[in-house]
C-alpha cells in the first residue's frame, strides 16, 4: 500500500496453551506481536498491512 489514509499500530501480548503440548504452529508460551492496520480511504475498513514479532 503506497499512501494509506490512516495508520494505527497495536502491540499485543498473548499466551498459547494447547491441551496436547506443541500441537500447533507455535509452541506453548507467551508472545508479543506488533500489528500495523491501515485505511486506504476515509470510509474504508481497517486492514492488517503488516505484522511482526
């Protein structure tokens, strides 16, 4: 996206717990991630542009 109308950044923390340990894409544990969401126009929906750890 070249020139978004608006940008927000969210820093989130979450915990992964599986009933059967390590049965998913991430092992059990606590994680922190940053999401960038953008709007292309004033009345458009917020879209996830980038995420990273």
